[in-house]
């Protein structure tokens, strides 16, 4: 799916925008699924995921909102198909550097028009650290995300800095005065584009001041042989294989007792 130049760009800069990975028709269908899901959910629970730190970037006149849902593949079959789409997983495999791609979690984000919440600059690593840092994110854009919609911004090459200390108040984020959003490189995208980046790449996004919502689904993926450094941010779908196999399930031979129990275990067939 990716060219050698795209993979080399990712290795150097810590991100790559893959244009047209999904068709505009597919993106429109996924957008409809996202908005239908959030309509159903907001009748039964709070769906606002605005960071406390992001509220500091709001003005008194505009208090921003961010609508979200974790583990979207459990709410609509369309998203289950998306996360195993060969175009997505083959690109992820090329960037992770191996044939096997394992799911960590998914998140849907809708930035409402005129007041869609920003994300202060941060790395994803503090939320779910892993030993080998194979974790990558894929942000699937289901409508256009120009600068005025609060598109993702990145600091190219920042993945080479390794894990950085973050402020925890109001959500993990880097010091707002040292890492202002406006200094980062914007990554405007079209519907159907997918932005891949390392969980060590510093990134954030601005306020959606446009007249249209910004709709995305984020898929976090890893090498199944890259164990979490600590058990945190666990989700219902974590560990699902999106591509290839999980070699870790066969690295420890069962004891003879366990093997016998497995062989003789009964139950209806």
C-alpha cells in the first residue's frame, strides 16, 4: 500500500499522510455511521471528551466541545470492517516494520462546528507506554479537515526524542508555553485520507471554527510482540489481530498438566 518513499518519510519525520486510502464514497458512509452513533449515544450518556487542559484554550465566548466514543467496532459493524481493511492494515504493517498488526483501541472524534475542542500538544506514549515503542496511530478522515476545522498538527522528527515528561493536569500534555499549537506543522486532509504517526510524535489540533463538523476515527495499533510497560488504558477490543498472527501466544509451551487438561477438556462440539 505504501511506497518506499512514504515509509522513509515516516521513519524520518514520525508521520505520513496517505491520501485517498479510502474513497470519498466510503468516507461519506463512515461519516454517516459516526454521526448516527453519536446521536444514539448522547441520549443515554455524556459524550463530551474535552480535556481540562483544552478548556484553557477556549475563550469566554466559545466553550468548546468534543464528542467521542471508544471501541466503535462494538457499536457498528461498519467499523469492524474498517479496522481489518487490507489497505489500512498493510500500511500499518509497513510502518510498524513487521507482518503482524494488533489492535490496541479505537476512538471516534467529532469536533462540532464553530466550537470543536482542541487537543494541546502531546505524545500518546504516556497514556499507554510500551517497551519497544511500536505503537502507531491512524486517523481516518471522513470529511475534509482543513486548518479552520482544527486539523492535526505535528512536530516533525519529534519521535526521535523518545518519551518526554508531560503535565498530567487536565489530561497528559506538554507545557503549553513551550509547545504552542501554532508552532506545529498542520496536516490538512481530505475525506478518505489517513494520517499515520508514531505514539512518540508530538501532535495536537486546533479549534474547529468552521461551519461543518470534523469527523474522524482513530485506530491505535502495535506489534503483538511489543508488550505494554504497564497495564493501563485497556479496552474491550485490545489484542485483536488486525493482520497476520500473534506469535506471543505460542512462545511459552504449556505444562504437561495444562496440555492434558486442554486435550481432555470435554464440552459439546
